[in-house]
């Protein structure tokens, strides 16, 4: 098994996808080791000669920022901070997101501007590499001052506290330290604040959802192509001439994808009785493309955040500066997460519209896609269920980033609510998988009624793979198990898609 070296090189979404898919281990580069050590030594020297208050290092936190703390109590101050801030509520964060939280926290601390001990980062790496995932809760962060509550739960095990998930069991922080022979970390000045300040909860949820959204966005073009052939649609709306005169990248990419997927289809080339297709088919480049462009913008924001230092105060050893500012504020992520949610909702919205057309008994397709409608309800109610999920995504698309609430006695008087935006988008991507699972069920069923005409080689291979999981429905059967299998097929197929940016040239 290989390893990924944590260093100052730009970390991309594609690199993270590779780290996760190949289950690479993490290690600190020599450069990162030197930067972390240099910053810690600078802070120790500074504190030995400094008699002025420095926020969060020898003062209280939040509205207690003017309360000075003696040098003898600096370690206790940091330990108390972690314990008192572990106030998470709600359901547990999925372990795949906790894994990303660890990765992103390690990355952020490795730049040498946070003042942590080398062994503190190494312990986070130990958790990651040994697949020890702290128990973190979904609720409790306001998305400013960093993700305080969830990050406190993330690092409790370093102190022998909290709980972790390890090998499908939940064990205490004390027990996991004993099992691996790890000593409790004795936090030094600033360390608790460095661990708790930061956007890694929002960021991890966002990166996870962004990776899935990019892959589902790509897969939606293929599913759409199946629906187009099932509906006996026209190829003309996907002609490059149309999209070159409205040069949005996502639109052109979508049109070219659909052209590629339909190439060689006997259905798409047959003479059509209809002059035009409904918007949900012929405008799919414009709608899918807008979501692709939104996702690309969100990716640019998140890649900046992945490579950022977001704790506070920020230490600059070379400039002899310790600056208390606001890099922990989640507003860039919050707005982008809301935007991502809208993009995801729209991919689902247009998917359901195509499903609705496929079951309508038009273009020589039987009503509800069964040969004997009436006796059989066929695919009537899967569309109901799909519409319910689509509607929930519309409701979830309401932005979080325009909300704020006063906290910490008014010291923290504007917050991003990015954590709520992040957990919400995760649900929305789950919903998109369900929506697409229903569309491909209907599209594959409809395609059967086009025989003996054949679809394209790409679509034929895709549906052959799908049919290994979900059979053609002759007469009414219990639909829920088939829907569940269809959704799982979408999830697994999407996971294999590359997140590398396609070229439009």
C-alpha cells in the first residue's frame, strides 16, 4: 500500500479522490516537519519572553478574550478548551467524512502557521492510517470560530477522552490509546485552539459531497442518453453548432457527452414523427451544463480551502507576527455549499421530468411502461416516490448562508451556518442517487419497447451491466427491492467515474 506525503504542494480534489480510492496512508514530508517544528519553537521562545496578552494563547476564548492566563496554566487552558467545546448533538458523522476531517486537519496544520507540536500532528496521522475514526456529531457548529464542537470531538481521543469507531466497534479514547500503546497528548500553549479552530467539518462534508456530485453529474449525461433513446428523442439539440454560439463550458461538455453516448444508435437515427422534444430532453445540455459549471466553481473554492490555514491566531515565525483574525469563518464555504445544493437539486429536478414523460404513454410506449396497463400499475408509483424526493431536495435548497445568530456574548456576532449547509448537501446528494436510480429504471424499461431497433454500443453495454442487477418488469412485482438495487447500481457505477476535468477543446 502506498503513502501520500503531506507537504506544501497544491492538494486537488482529484488527488484526494486518489488518496481515498487507493486507501493511501499519510506521512509528513521533511519540509512539513521542519515548518511545524520551526513554528512550535518560535511560539515556545515567544512565550518565554512575552508578557503581553495574545488571544487564545495566554487569554480566555471568545468573549473571555480579555482574561489573562498564567504561564503555569497554559496547558490546562487548552485541555479545558477541548473538553468544554465537545458539545455535539444529533446523529454521528459518517466515518468516511470523519476520515476526510482528519486528512484536512492534518493538511491545514502542516503549513507551520498553527503552533502545534509535531507529535500532535503525528497522532492525527496515526488515527488516519490505522482507520481509527473519532465519534463526531452532525450538529453543534455555527460555521464560524471554526467548527468548534465537531472538531473538539475529533481530537478528544488525543487526550484519552471521547469515543472512536475502530473495526466496527465503538471504544473509548482511553481504550484505543491503550490498545495502540499511545500516550495521551499533553497539549501546549495554543494547541487546543489550533485543533478546534478551522473549517474541516464543513470542508470534509463539502469535499465528500463535491466528489459524489461531480461523478453523478457525469453519470447523469449517460442516464439521459438512455432516456432519450427510450423516448425516441432527436439528436439535433446536441449539435456542436448550437452550443458553440452559447459557449458555456458545462453546456458544451454535456452535449458532447450525449452525442458520444448515442453514437451508433439505430433508434436515434430513425425517421421521427415529432419535430421537437420536451425541454427535459432537448435542454439537458443547458440544465446539466449549468450544474456542471456551478460544481466547477464550488470545486475552485474548496480547493483553495483544502490548501488553507484556517485556525486562529495565525503564527508567522519569519515575520515575528502572531495575528488574531478570522480565517476560521466559513462564509466562502457556506455560500458555495448552498450553490452546490442548488446544482444538485436541479440535476434531480430535470431527471424526474424525463421519468414523467417516459411513463406517459407517448411515442409508442405503453402507459406506465408495462405491456398490460390497467391490470398492471407498472412504473406509476416509482415516479411518485421520485417526485417526493425531488420535492424534498427543492426544500433543502433553501440557503443556509443568509442566516446568522449571535453567540459568545456578542463577540461572535456573525456566523456562516456553513455546517448546516454542509450536512444538508450531503442529504441532497443521497437524494440525487435515489432520483437517478428511478430514472434509469424507467429508461431501461422503455428501451426494451424499441426492439428490434438497437441503441448505441455504449448504451447497450451500460444497460447489459444494469440488467445484471435489475431485470425487465413484465407484470407487477414488488418494486421497492428493484428500486433499492437500481439506486445501489447508480451509487457504485458513479464511484468508479474519474473526477478529472474533461477538455472542451
